[in-house]
C-alpha cells in the first residue's frame, strides 16, 4: 500500500505529468484496500476462496423444493447447507441475546461462548482448506481420478462458510446489544 498510496502517486505524477498513471494508481490503491478488507475477515475470505474455485455460496440460491432434479445440490442456499440443527442452535443463541436484554454480564458471557464456537468453525474451515491445498484427501473415499474427494472438500467448505456467515451475523447482533 505504501507503494500505491494515492498521496505518494500524486508526487510521482506531478513529476511525470501523466494523468492516466494517477487514475490507475488510485484504482490500484482502492483494489488493495478492498482486497485487504475481504481477506482480513474469515467468512469473507472463505466466500472469496469459494468464488475463486468456481463454487460460490449464493445467498438466494434455489431452495431444494424449487430445484429441478437436474440441478446440482451445490446450488443450495446457505440455510439448506447448514442444516436444521445448526439453524436451531443459532435461533437459541438469538433468543438468549434477546432474553439477556441489556444485562451486560449475560451478553458478554454469550459473546464469549459463541466466539469459541465461531473459532471452532473457522479452524475447521482453515484446516479443511489447508489439507485441500496440500493435496490431502478429506475423510472420503477417492475414485480413480480423485473427483469424489474434491467434491466433498468443496461441499464441506461451502457448509462451513455458510455457518461462518451465521456466526458473523450473530456476532454483529451481540455487538449491537452490548453497545
């Protein structure tokens, strides 16, 4: 960012008198800032990873009942990916936040417990992606060309990423309640 910061580029462009360089450098600085914002948050980093590998997590993907039998399960929306048990857990945490009202010690205890669960989810995803990048198969049988292992890895990554989105939303709700 030091190299592409607009203030530094302004000095360079005045000596070069090239207006195109200035606009290109400000776009570059903006791109660097956007990339940093995306990569510093675990769930947005995971979303980006999925997009790079051609299996984005669609917020408004078709529900199972609305899909044709020809459509792949990977097009499921996040609610279907995480499963009903996980959704019930998130609902219970939301109710606990609501029940705590403005009781700061209760809210902070909830924040601590949910942060531990969110960290476990982040760690599971990180471990999965590290194993995939190294080429280690992830708890699945592999066919001749390895297609099953890769599909399972992406499926698991999508599920964990969807869970991270819910944890992030819950974290935001908790911060608002605590503030």
